[in-house]
């Protein structure tokens, strides 16, 4: 797994969704976990003034050397779509044959680019089943990490723990459960032939 | 192998760098995207033994900072251009009464160039302005700004933007050494209390009846001369691929990062283009630009209606200068619009390279 990841670097990713879906936490968790594993990460956040429902996206690049990338990516190896709203830009910039991980409980199939390697994760349904609908972002984070073999699952969980503020500590046990569900949701997928 | 990296958002990285530089006082009033810096400092300063105040407004914030600077502390304030507009009086006073502090403009875009470099206060003064292109450079510029402020006893500005504020990078922040500085033997630190020789920090420099100052004429001439000296010493810029270029793109701040990417690709396609990036917006590196651009076409890229453009006109004949920037703001008013994107910048440059080639062909 480690070797295939090494070959995949640098990995340029855009995550797109709406405010309230945990897009920023999902992305920070992946970037922090990569940093903890000794890699270099750059993460650019894009969101407006709204707390819920407005556009929320991130772009991040992970590499094993210092990242030299623009904060707005021109093309990406992979995208994670948590919602179809505001997803046009992310979709347009995905390289041909790139990975498109979708929150299949929500995302309208019509936005998925043709030719992409689609990985469906019903993150919203899985989170609801856990009784913690706000964990869908972390389910996607764990699924993405597992798909690419970026870091050990435990490192990803540690990154999440570091990012949860003191007043939200009670959410951690459910987050950990959700991340295990996300990791297992992509069992059987592999990235042979994908770019990056 | 490499040093341990900490993953920090731009504003947190700048906060940490300011503390590493020895900043012990900060006062500001929130305004996005500057708010992240104030939040980071509120969390970090108490532990570092410093003070961070969420002031009642930008005017209170900058005047508290002026007071802390006059007392000898390394002090900072900040906002976006909208809030720094309110601070202009205090910044001008500080320039005239020689109080060092650093102003962080974590702006909503690139349209505060005039505000940073020309200022809006009264009298003959300038403000040293550093325009980093990335979080890593902003971290370095933060410490350099404190050094320059203390070296020249003048306010200095670090001018960032929303992309810088909200970009998170792996970074290792250390104290940087820019050399020795004179003791602050002018600071109002209470040490002369009761001696009859108390110090003054005063824009008008009139002194006391028992100890007259130089007064306005001499003091303000001295201040003007000091800014001339800074102009002669502190200009900083970066040149990329200029030697063989027939066209030079002038860009600054984050805009330069996008221009660099576009130009590097255009060069791969055979275009002879170079980049000139002013790092200090004031003092503007005019003599270096004049040298680099001699006989060449100059394209000025910035996300505003043409502000740096006016400084370029001072050093390159207008007929050789073309403005390729424009106003570009998103629907929230808090971020850049569509111009800050490598394909857009590449196209803007390419259109003018093609025009130039067509004109050259027609002239033959």
C-alpha cells in the first residue's frame, strides 16, 4: 500500500460541498494526517460568510517534498463531491480518468463527469444509520484515505482528535465509529490505472 | 530527514511568527479574513506572555498599538483595507512621531495598494510595505517588518489577502535574525520618572520649556530625509527569466504566484516572457525595474483597476506598458473573483504576446 501511495504523489484533490457538511474538517483531517505521517501538505479553503448551505470547498495537495502549488488548482487527480450544488468547478478540473468519490446518498448522478473513476460512498446514509448525521464528512475522509492508502487509519483518527475543539469532545467516539465505517466502505476498490 | 512540520493556516502561521519575532502587544478589531489572525493571537498571546486585545474598533486598536510601541514594546495591529482606512490618522502620527509597529493588512483582495503605499494621513510620510506571495513568505515578512519598523522607528505594513489567510501549509516557524538593532533609548518606559528628564514621543517635536525640542520644521525635514534613506536602502524585488525575455510581467503578492505559474508555462511553449515582482511595494524597486525592462514590453497584472501600474509608469515609458489586470471580486466581496486563476492569467498574458507579435509583423 505504502509503495502505491508513494507513486501517487503529488496528489492534488478538490473537495466540494455545502456549508455544514464538514467539508473543511474532512480536508483538514486528511492534510493534518499527512503532515503527521511526515509528508508535506497545502490546503486552501474557500467558503463565504454563510455557516450553512453556501458553497464550501477546499483544494489540497499532498507530496513527499515541499509543495509548490497554487491555492487554486488548475487540474486535480481526484475530487470528493459531498453535494452536487456548486460542484461545477471541481468537476471541470478533474483530469480525464481521475477519481471522483461521491457522497452517493445525496449527489445527483448527472453532475458526475463521464470517464471518471467513480467511487460511491453513501456517506449521508451511513452517518444517519450511526445516529450521527454530522459525521458524513469524516466517513468520506476515512474512505478517501483508505482508497489512496495515504496514512494509517489510526493516524487519521489522531488527526481528527487534534482538530476537534474542547467544546465538541463528546463527538469523538461517534467520529471514530464513523471513520471505521468510511474505511470499510471502500474495501474492494483499487486505483489501478488511475492518474496520479 | 527534514525538520518537523506543523500544519498551520496562514493567519495562525503569521501569528506564530509575530510572537517568534518578540511581539508582546496586539490590538485589533475583527473583519474577515483578518479575523483569523486576531483569533489566533487571542489564543497564543497569553501563553507567550503577551497581551492581545479585541478593541472596540479599529481606531482604538491602532491607538493602543501606538501607545504600546511608544512604550518600547514590539506591537502590532491589523484589519482589512476597510478597517485600516480608519487607522490612517494614527499610522501617519506614528510615522511622524517615530513610533514603530506593524500593521497586518489581511485584505479582501489586491485593491489596497494605494492605501498601503501612499497612505491617507497628513504630512510627508511613507509606510514600508511588504507584499508576500505565499504563507511561507508572509511568515518571513512578518519578522522582517518588525525588524524594519524598529530599525527606522516607523510603522511597517505586511499586505496579505484571503488566499494567504486561508491557505494551510506545513511549516516550521523559527525566530529569524536580521541583525542587531539600536537600543530603544527613546521609549516611554517610565525609567526617567521623577528625574525631570522625562522623554517625549511627539509629532510636533516641540519639547518642553526646560528642554526644547527641534520643533516642526527641523523635525519634519529629518523625517522626510529618513524616508528618502529608506527608499535608497530597502527596495526589494524578485526577477525570474528576465534575461532573455522580450516581455516582462510585473505582478506582486499572491498575483505574482499565479503570474509565475502562467509565465513558466508560456516559456515552455517558447514565449520569451519574464517576471518582475516588487516585494517592497514601498519603497518601490523602480531602479531595478527600469534596468530589467529596458527596451522591453511591460505587462502589469494586478486584481484592481491599476494601482501598482502608476508606480510602473514612473520607471518605464507609458508606450511600453500595458495593463492586463482588472477589478475582480467574488459575490461575497471577501475574496478574489475569477481573475486569480492560472488559466485566466495565462490567457491575459498570451493575448498581449499575440498582439505584440501581430504588431511587429505589421510593422515589417
